[in-house]
């Protein structure tokens, strides 16, 4: 009985030994495999990251002379037409002229803010006052009154808006900088609306 028990104990010990060795083998093999997988993933990520970072950022075209000239012209127009609009609000003989004057003040003030902001971002220096001809027109309106004022205001603003609209259409079609062109598109809609309102007031 004792002789047959010894081989069974030996067999049990060997089975336990192989079981433990198997666990150790699997553990030892899994660690390098995990490390290798991690290294491969890290390497792939490293390969991708530089390529992503190397993509050039989208930049807008630098403002052309056409862009700069339009910005200066439309800015002076804004300054002049805000002044003329305020005069119309106070001196207009009819409700239509007063209403158009308020429209010019509100819209050209808003447009002026957008033009100034864009000019600052793009490094474009803007005039600080209307042109000499525009200042003379505003002075003429100050010296006018009654029905004469209404006629002078409407005829002067219609002429100014037609000129501004033509310059703005040129900027939309020939401008280089997208920021300025987008601003010109906004201005074109506003100027056309003003021109329609001015012509309607003149006809009434």
C-alpha cells in the first residue's frame, strides 16, 4: 500500500508543478505582449500627431489696395451720412425725411462699427473725418431749412449712396480679402435699402 502511495504523491506534485509553471509562463508571456502592444500603439500615435500638427492653418488673403481704398471710402461715407442723418432728424420738414434720417444714423453707425473693427484687425488705418467735399455738403445742409433742406438732403444723399453703392459693388467683385468682401456684401444690401428709401421719399 505504501509503495503504491508514493507514485501517486509524486504524480500529484508533478501536476501541481506543471500547473504553476503554466500560470507563470502565461503571465510572463502576457507582460511582454502587452508592452509590445502599448509600444506599437504609442508609435502609431506619435506618427499621426506630427502629421496633424503639420497641417497649415487657413489664413485670409492680405488686404489689397482695392480693399484698403474701399474701407477708407466707406468709412468716410459712414461718418458723413451719420452727420447728415442727424440733421435730417432735427431739421426735416416732413416725416419721411426725418424717418430716412434716422435710418441713415442707425445703419451707418452700425456699419461704421463693423468697418472700424475689421480695419483694426487687418491693420488698416482709417480717416478720422469725412472728405473735404463731404464736409462741405454737411455745411450746406446746416445752412438750409424747411423744404429746401429736404430737397438738398434727399438729392445729396441719393448722389452719395449711388457713388457708395458703385464702389461697394466693385469691392465685392474685385476685392482680395474675404473679410473685407463679406463686409462689402453687407454694406451693399444696406446701401441699396437706403437708396430705395431716399428715392421713395423724394417722389412723395
